[in-house]
C-alpha cells in the first residue's frame, strides 16, 4: 500500500489531485485544516509483485526499502487494519522526506514505530487486506463528511422556530436581561466618570453633597438646598455653616402655640408613634400653665386593648375629666359637654396608613366639629419612604401641623427633615423621651439641625463614589448643561 499526503487550497482541489495522482481507487485515510488550505492523507493498494521482489533482494531484516513505491508497514499494522486512528509513519514521496504525522483523530502516540519487512505472502485478494481497505474507506468517508454534517447542524440550529413554538421566548428574555445589565453597567461607569469630573470642577459642592447624604436628606431636598446657596466662600467651615442655615430656613415651623391658645386638638397617626403619651404631656403642661379646670381629654380609640385605661391613669393623676366617644354623634355630644374647657385633647385610634378604616376615622373627625384641628404625630426613627406615605394618606383631612416624637431613639433626622420640607408640613412640638411632661419641647429648626449634625457625626454612614454618582446624577447633568 502506498500512502501520500496531498496539500491544496480547498477540499475539492485536494480530492481532485488525489484522483489524478493515485487513481479513483485511492482511499482517504484522513483530512485536516492547515494554514493555506487543507491536507489529505490517502493510500492505494500495493503491487504484490514489486513487494515480493524487494523482500527477496533485501540483505538485512531492518534495511529500508530502495523503491520509492515500496510500502512501509508498522508492527501494529501487520495484524490490524491499516487505517487505525493511532497510525504514525513516514514515507518518501518524489525524492523528499515527508514530516512525521500525528494521529488522524488527534490522539497522541508516545510509543516509537518499529518497521519490519512486509510479508511476501500478502496479496490484494487476501481477505484481511480486503477487510482493512473496506474499513479504511468507510472511515475516510466519515471523516470527510463530518465537517459538512457539523456545518449543517450549526446552520439548522440558528434557524427560527416555526410559528406557535415558544422555544425562542426564553432565549429572547435572556438576551433582554443581558442587554439591560450591560446598559446598567455602562450608565454606572459613565455616572462615575461624570462625578469625578464634577468633583474636580466643584470640590466644595461635592463635599456638601456628601455631608447631606450622610445626614440622610432626600435627593430632592439636597438639590433644593444647593439651589439656595449663594456665592460659596473658600473657607469650608463657613460654607458648611451657610448650608446648615439654608436647611434650617427650609424647615417649616408652626407659629401656633397649643399651650398658649388652646382649642380642640386631635392627634392622628400610625400605630405606636406615641399619640397617647404626647396627649398626656400636653395636658400636664397645660395644667401647669392654666390649671386643671381648663383642660379635658376625649378618647375615640375603640380598637386597641388598654388604650383607654392608659388615658384614665393619666386623667386620675392630673385630676382632669376623660370622656369616651364611639362615633361622630357621640364626639359632637362630648365636645358640647366640654365647651367650657379651653383645651380639649382628642386621642384617636392608631392605624396603619394603608388601613381601610382610616377613611372612617377622617369622616368621624370632620363631622364631629369643624373646630377640630388634627395634628399628625410622626416618629423620628421612621424611614423616609414610610413618612412620605403616612403624610400623603393622612393629608386627606386638612392637617394643622405635625408633632415629632422619639427623637431620643432616632439615629438620623434626615428622614423627618426631608419629609417636612418636601410636604411643607409645619412642625409644632418635639418629643425627646417618655417622661411626662418633661420630655416635650417646641419645635425649633436650629435645634433639629444641631441634633441632626450630632447624629450624623456619631452614626452617619459614608457613601462610596459610585453611590454618590448614581444619587446625584441629575444634579451633575444640570450643572454641566
């Protein structure tokens, strides 16, 4: 058998060369892509007469054959098929030495090749030779057709599914998710670059935005405060004091003094914000200033267990009357009975801002008496999002103002300050503890700011550059525009 390698730019050219040089009976043992084209390993049946002559004239068993067409058969090929995947050999072709070939199927062979003389008894009609040639031809066809089948399978996998088949939907969703993630990443990187440029161009404004973020102020409030700043001084301390003064002026403070004017006051708010305790503080303060005959309390809380008992305890201590009202008609009657009192404090049931019974409570207050002034009680340790939702839902009745409680439990006052500025809800009193009536003071903006700065220095969390860039991206764009 004569084995030869053929090089050509394309597979068709290579097959044509094999056919021209070795004839139509040549067997393709393998093919491989190489730089510049393809390479084909082919073989043709050997000449039995030539093999017998060379075998008889050979003086030594290990002497190389003198004829260029004499086959070279390895010891493994003597008993197995000639197209084995682990075949390795070298031949002479046209007077040049071919390079040593590796395995056809990509397997590495480490054992050396031992060449021996071909057996003179072999012939083309031998059954073993016919079987080996047939097997080699079948393998060569599989090797040649494999790339074609792979290309066809790849092409068919890219085809769109037929109408009505949802197989492409998950792929499209994954592509959308990947594109969205890529877009978010690009926007994040661009925001960081813009923030770096903004920091270099406006270093003082960058420091102020960072400090306001540590205070917990909302982004819209920070933007409003920055817009009210005049020409910035070069002294950072003066700039910071100027900024705090602007924030203090933005906080709405109620000028109506409950303890001096009196009236019909109803405290509304969510559960657990301290309405009952605040009523007790206001009643105790009013008793100290105007006497116990000038104040009374009314409870409309029919839901919470022990709410009325708590008010009754305070009423006995202060020696002031406490009446119960279950509906709007009873509330009107109780207010008529207490018409001689200068201050009447109405305790309402604490409800969630999403409770459906909240509208019933509003209806009860509106029908009870037009003189009732509702004050919203807010806890200072509530999140800004919850404060916004509470103010929006309780604003269905016209609020006269707000009372802030639990300043002693808060780690940041940025939320309550932002909510007050955002909704322009005037603050009246601030509760600083549980002591009755000591822990209650009038709301003053400079005290709130001083407390907020103190909490920021103690508990404030610093923001990284990426978080600040995303937080103030719209402010940076406005400055650049």
